[in-house]
């Protein structure tokens, strides 16, 4: 009994337990409501089914949230990612639409390179405002959040740019190995960011700066550089997400592309266990967080919840998820439930013996 | 002392916090028309006593009487209303509001709920006139100097028909002229019959303004004295609590010949380093293998010296030579490149990164010096961390636990390890043994001796003179934010002479050429 209890504790104590449990419950609820929810079928060499759709549709959010995780870990926030999605998508589509052969791979690669270049410059702009000039991150990135929409509109000249380019469309809707290409892109980005932060010392140094900026400075860390880098990485992730969003619909809309994605991304990061105050970050948690949010969106459609109430429904679920995540709330809840057994049953965490 | 009846009496005050006895059976009396200095080192219980008096804390035991009536305040507001006002070290006012608004905020004269601004300004002017201050009461407070802001805070405090005025380190950020202005106002208020309780670290100021002195040490009352009857040296002794004859002998370590050590080019030589408002310009040379002790009371500028040498704060001027070559120490990163390490006295805020593991905290400085692109291979990390966990006897010996789970002494050792891993040539230790138990303390002292024997230079800062004497080859003495002397630690140097130097500042004897 005691053994089961402690195993239960170890399991629930794992930082990924609650996000994963929430995701599981959501999938289970959907399956009960609509038994075919989890079924996957193979058609024309491609896998189809709601789970595959969820993975494909969550790819842009995962990308944006990965970059956001690093920025939040430094103790900052990046509100401009939605606008950056719109800008990168607009530049790519605009360039392609002007070319005689929209289906040429060379054209698409050039378009992506141009858009990525501009996004990196804009990310550097955010980084300079925060790390060099010292503007508060929420204000510094708010500038580009607002101005960036205007910039995207300027690029598209206020129009919705429609393109007809197979290679570009493939970024959003193509397939590889029976699975949507977008899933692989998101996976590759996740592995890349993980390698970039965990195979180098960047991750630890970011966590150190976000956890205690003063102590980090006194340990000789030049925090400006890593903070700058976090905003650039965030912009790069947003740019790729922008390609995906516009490729999905083969058109660039400066107004709608990536609208409010920054808020979903922040939510995904927080659900994943990274504190908004900065410090430790968890990329795997962020990915689960993004999947939870996309599952929720899909659920709203699948359950035929009317558009008028869908946002409210989402809000209620998000509040519930956040409460379940919060250790303080769980502690209060379990204390109330444990009124019956004597206090001795509340096995405290084994106190560490720390003789000085 | 115009009146023989005390306005305020505190009797048998005790106050404990979990694990700490902050005050134990303290008596304190304050007479109308006197300036009474409350003295003691940090942690002696001064702020606890003030907080008990103003109702921020409850007492565990003891009684407070005000004008002979038992009084117990449930909060600062109630204490204010009863005539006990406090002005804190940092000016707790809003610099963006006007002078008049600051004086009356929270208690503006009102008519039918609307603030009577004319009345606010008129009364503010009247109050300031009483303090001989001629200010534009509509101007934002931030447009005046810190000294004026302090006086506006005093004006705010005495408006509430104050009979007791508590000034908690009001002079720590003022220059000499501003202090004189503040003292003029304090004397005027004293002559009006207000009882002033004055807390400061500056000994000169105590002797300039205080009529009587109460000394606290380790939460206990040492005694109450007439200022005129207590020489400065005795005051320092009473604050530190060391009788001169109980000091232990100095170990062989520090007996190495200073002259031999100081042959050749100094490792670090600074001249005219200083920072306005922090520490007056000083010059100091440190040679390889030398331990330089920095003695002085808390708040005398010891930490400020360390921060300048590490580049944590920038010096206003002066030069630094490292190995005889002109150089600069403008940022911590630059200092680390030159082989300097710095253990801050403020472990929690400036030392550990609580989120990170013991291992990560230990390798942080080395990793920062290498840059993030060149991570220290995990095997090398484990070797280094293992070595220092064993060498410094860090417990628990699991380097993967978050450092926040360790006790203070062990956190201190983790910080030491962080710097030892970088193999510094000069290690600055700011109060490395404060707040840790005696075992860990001895271990750290032994380590410092070993390191210096191995050729490392150490700047050792401590409030405990025995410790400084035992370890140092040379002792620099700080007093009132000035380096007043540098004394060779030879047979003639003892705690007595250091204390005399701290107390008088006159014992100038340059150990340096």
C-alpha cells in the first residue's frame, strides 16, 4: 500500500504528468462523445483521421511556442510572434506571386530565404530593444506586434495575396512517409531547438539569467547576448510558422495570419510547466501544451459547439487546466479530501538531511 | 533630558522568529528632548526593536508604555496616530508626486470627499517653514536632492503631532553637507521636545548628535550609556562583543614575511578607485599568495571595495594594473577574464541561482567564461563537481538536487566551489563565514590558508576581527566608507589596534610603500 502510494507520488510529481493527463482526458472525452474520434485510415498512401489533423494543425503553434519558451525562460515575453508570422508569410507569398513560374523549387527557396532574413532582422530588433536598450519585454515586443501588422499590410498592399505554388503548398499540406510534412517540420524544429539549447550551454545560461539575473551577472554571464539570441530564435520559429499558416491556405492575409497566436503560445508554454517569471524551461512540456490547445480547438468543432459559445467553452477548459496545474490549488483540494484520515497519513515529502 | 520622565519605556521585550531569537529581554527608554542612538551590528536586533515599537511585529513578552500609559500598536498607522513616527533608510515617498502631496498622502484635508488642494499646499508650506525649508510645494519631489526628500519625509512624520521620531539610518545616502543640514533640523526638533531615536552605522555622527547611546548585540541589551562617558573604542568593543584578551593566537600561516610576499610585481594594483556615495577613493595592492583582510564595521564600505575590484560597480576614476600592465575592471566578465572571483555576502540575491542544480551552480562561472558555444563536457563537469563536493564536504552529496534545498553553509560552499573551479588568481570573499555554523566556518578558514599557500591571492572580508587576523598578511581598515589604514599583520598588530583604528581613524600606518 505504502509502496503503491509512493509510486503514485513519484508519478504525479513528474512535471509532465499533469499536462499529459489533461491531454489524455481530452482525447478520452472526445472518443466517448464520438467513438470514431481516434480512428486513422490509410488513403492513397496518406494517413487520415482526427489525431493526424490535430498534429498537423498544431504544428505552427508548436513552432511559435518553442521560441516563446526560450524568451519566457529569460524572464521576458514576445508579443510580436503573430505579426512576425504574417510578415514572413506575406513576404514569401508576395515574392512567389510575382514570379512567372510559381511552381519552381528555386523560386520557393528564394522566397523562404528572403522572408526568413527579414524575420531574423525583426527578431534582432526585439532583441536590441530588450537586451541593449533595456525596454521592458512586454512593451518592446508590443511595438512590433502593432507595427508588424501594418508592415504585413504594406507588403501585401492591403490585398490578400493568392498564389498557386505546389512546392510552397507542400509546407502546409504535403506528405512524407504517409504523414503530413508539417508534423516533420515541427518535430525537426523541436529537435533543433533542443539540440541548440541542451547540447550547448545556452539552455543553462538562459535559465540562469531568467532565474537570477544579478547572480548571473556576478558569475560573469554577459546576459545581453543570450537574451538577444532568444528573441532571434523566437522570430525564426515564428517565420517558419508563418510559412505553414499561409501554405495551408495558399494565400497571405496580412490581417488574419497568425492572429492571437502569441496568446496561444504563451498559454502552451505555461501549461508545459515553464514559469512566466523565468528560469527553468521545458520544451517537451511546451509541445504537450500546444497539443492540448489544438485538441481543444478541434473538440470545439467536433462537438458542434456553436461559434457564439466556443470561446467561452475554451476559456472554461483553460481555467480548469491551469487550476489542475497549480500545486497550491491541488494541495488545497487534496487537503480537503483528506479530512477523514488522521494527519499522520499525510506523508510529508522526506525531509533532506542537510547538516551544514 | 529636559524632562526626567521618559516619554517611551520598553521593558523586558522579547521576540522570536522560527529558529531565531531576535530580541531577548531588552529594556529601552526614551526621554523627551533627547537624541538617542541605537547601536549594534547588523542582526543585533535594532530593526526588530523598531518594528516592535511601531507595531509591525507583536512582542512575545514585555511591555511598552507611552507617556506612562501602556501602549501596544497593531500597526504603523496606529503608532503614527499615537505620535510615534518613523522615517526609513530608503525614502518611502513617491518621487513623481508633488512635495505637498507626499506630505499629506493618505490623510488629505477633505471637504465633502473632495481634497482641499489649497489647504494641502498651505499646510505643507507651513510645515516646511517650521523646518526652515523653502521649497516649491507643487514641484515633484523627484526634482529635489535626496537630502531634501529625506527632510520632506521628516516633515510628513512630524505633522502627525509626533512626540517620538524614529530615524532609521537616515544619513546612509547623504553627503557631509546634507548630513549637517539634517542634524540642524534634528537639533531643532529636539529642542522643541521631540524624542528622537537615531539608528546609524556612522560612529562620528553618533558622537556629534546623540545624547545617549543604547547598544544591542545578538538580540540582547548590552547597556545604555551617556555619549560623553563612552569612548569610541569602548563603543566598538561593546558592539562587536569581543574582549581584547580572548582573541586566539594567530596561526603560523599569516606569519609569512609580508616583505617577501610583496616583492616583485603586484598581481593587482589599484589606485584611486572609488565611487561617489559608496566609497571614497582608495589604493590597494595585492600580491600572489597574499591574503589581504578587510576590516571594519558593517556599512563601512567593505563590500563596496570588493564590488569595485570585481567590476560589479564601476569606479569613478583611478587606474588598475594587473601584473604590472595597465588594465580595466569594468564588468564582472572582464574581472573574471583577469582571473578574479567574487563570493558575494548576499548569497541568496547575488550568489546562487535557486532553480538550478548544485552541479549547474558550480560550473556556472567557468561556463560563462568559456561562452555558451563551448559547453563543458559532462564528464569533465562531473569530475570537477565530484572533486569539490568531496573537498568541501558538501551535503547532500547529490549534485543534481536544486541548490535551494541546501542549507546556508552548504550553499556557501557551492559558491566557493563555483569560483575555485575557475582557478582564480585573486579570490574576493565577502563575509564567507557569516551565518554558517562553526564547523563549516573552520573548514572555510582552513581552505583560505591552503589556497594562499598555493599562490592564490585572497581578499578576505569579515566582521570578525579574529578571523581577519588569523588569515591575513595585511589588514586594510575601513571606516565611514574610507580606507583609513593598511596595517601589516606582524607581531604588533592585534585586535586592539584594529579596533582603535576603526574607532578613531587616526591610526594611519601604511603597510604599503
